[in-house]
C-alpha cells in the first residue's frame, strides 16, 4: 500500500491526490505539517517538503509532485494524463510547469503566507497590499484559463490531462483562502465546476484546516 505524506493546503499534494484517484491507485494519507520539521520526515525528504509517497513493501520512496506523477503515469495504464502526440505531451508539460511555478509563485504562495502563516504562527494580520496583488495576478491567470477553455475542451487539449489537475490543485487552494474572484470568468468557472463534480475532487472539498475557514461557495459544485 502506498502512503502519501501530504499537507491539506499543499497544492502539489492535491495534484498527486487527484492523479492517484483518477488512476484508481489505492493509498493512505499521512498528514505532514511542514512547520513541525520532523526528523522522520526529513529522513524521507531532506528538503522537508510535501508531497512524499512511500511503499514499504516495494521499498520505493518518491519525492516531488512532478516526479511522482510521472512515475504513476509510466506505471499505471488507466486514465493516461500525459497523452497524445509528442506536441500534445509537450503542451501538457508546459502548462503543468506554468501552474506549478507561475501560479504558485504569483498567487498560492503569497496567499498562504498572508492568510495561513501570519495568522497561525505570527499572530499578525495579513498585508492588504500583498493580498490585492495576489488577487490581481489570480485574475490574470484566470484570464488565461478563459482563453484556453475558449479554444479547447480542457486546459491542454481535447481530453483531461495532468495540466487540468495541476491547475485545479492551485486554484482550489487559492479559492479556499478567498483569493479568487470568479466575476467575469465564466469559462474558467465552468471548467472548475466540472472538475469539482468529479469523485476524485470531492474529498479535497470536504477537508478543512483548523483556524482557517473557506468562503461559503468553496465546496459548492455549481459556485
């Protein structure tokens, strides 16, 4: 059995959870709070970051969400998430990188810093300027999702792919933290609503982090 060391508001953990569920891979969850800096977790991943997935029976430990996703893409035939022609696969990987790197740096990381880290550990109010900037950049990213969905059924092409999982994971955390204004983004909102209705996504929407509550629309499939 696989054990996934994760953190509930880690978008990279969420991406892996979505992939595993879509592929029908059984796994158990082990919550890892990065701020605990447990020695046992650092022994698994010296970088101290989630996600990490371990299979004791096989003696396999996988680190980094992209490496984990690529491993299961190569070893589990069900529900391929990096598919199509070489050009299609390159486009999927380009968009995964965009959401993993750009969306995270522009939107998710600042929101987590201001609304989670400051609140829970520094006991400080968030910086309103930082929040406004993160929401402005989120709006730009949603504009791009609107454009993509205007021109293709899914983020990267004709079928759901790892790009959709990466995007939905980042958007879901930002939405949980109140950093998404869906006004004027009907294409992105429609794509995300479809994604929220998938069985793989429902467990994520039901989870809550102590001390931080999402907006009322967060778990509503049609919102």
